[in-house]
C-alpha cells in the first residue's frame, strides 16, 4: 500500500514520523509532503500564502507520486487541501482517508462552517502575536495533548499558520466525490468532525484519543488507517 500523509494546520510532515515508522515496518510505502510556510518550510511563510498555495503543493506531490494504488490520508485542515487537490486530479489516488478532517462543500471556507468561537479566536491570536496575518500555534490541549513529553514533541513540530487559509473558499467541481473516502474520528471535541463525516455519507472509524492521533496513539491510528483503507470500495 502506498500512502500520502497530509498534515494539518501549524504542523509539518514530521508529525507523521511515528506513523511512518510503523507503516514502514508493515511494508507500506509513504510520502509526507510539507505545506508551504509551515514547520521546516516556515521561512517561506508570507501573507500571500493561502489555501490555493497548499493545494498546489499537494497537486505537485500527486503529479510525481500519484498512482491508482495511492491512498491519501489527510489530517484536520489537510483534509480541505487534499479534497481540493483530488477534485482537480481525481484519478491520482484510489482513495482518501480523512483523520479528524474538516469537510467543506464548494464555496465554503473553514470560517463559514466552524463553530462560532473559531474565527474570533484565530483572528485575535493573529492580531495579538502574528502581525494580523499569522496565527501562532494553540496550546497542546487544543490538539488533545496532555502529557508533558508529547506536548514538548508537539512544540518542536509546530509553527505559525497563515490566517487567510481559514477564510479562503474551497473550489470543488464535485469530481472529488468520485474518489472513495472514509473518515477517522477521535474523542468528541469542540469541532464536529464525526457529524461532518456522517453528513457527507462517509463511513467512520473511531480512534480512542484526541485530535493529534499521530502523536498520541500512532500504533492505534495505523491500525485504523489500515482498516479504513481495506473498507474502501
């Protein structure tokens, strides 16, 4: 099995290292792109980086790595990026698995579907500590992380995220709906990931941990990813 793992907001590809190590032992091949301006690419972050920038990153990765055997696994904000990229190139992958993923319809943005607290909190954070356009990483608890060591690990992986990606509308033709998809959801939290998945008719699989399952329960997450992929049509 070949997997492309797409990280979410504030993170970079290093968040998948524990998951990648397990997948490698189990004989799977893995690609883990880092989106422009985040983590190891933080020196590329500018006020012009938006959703389309990140979609182009994934389209580029699909162009060199995509195949009928590829399954894209996308976490959180990465689900928005991956769905738009696959809408442009639906034949590039045989499946899509969303992990605690935001799911938007054409013309929607994260700001338009988010709980009412989300954008005021993001905008305030950007105004107070990000020159009005960069959002500093939220505290570890916001990602469902409580342990000191895991929180320290998270802190080494995250960086400021461009605010505009949360308000940029997604552009979908509907082609992404032809890509078989499933969703993995964690423990209930302030964002309705399970409800969005069910509203879009996706089969859901549960992982008993918080939002950043790749850091808090990597082995369990790999188990559930394998189950979700096996269940794809």
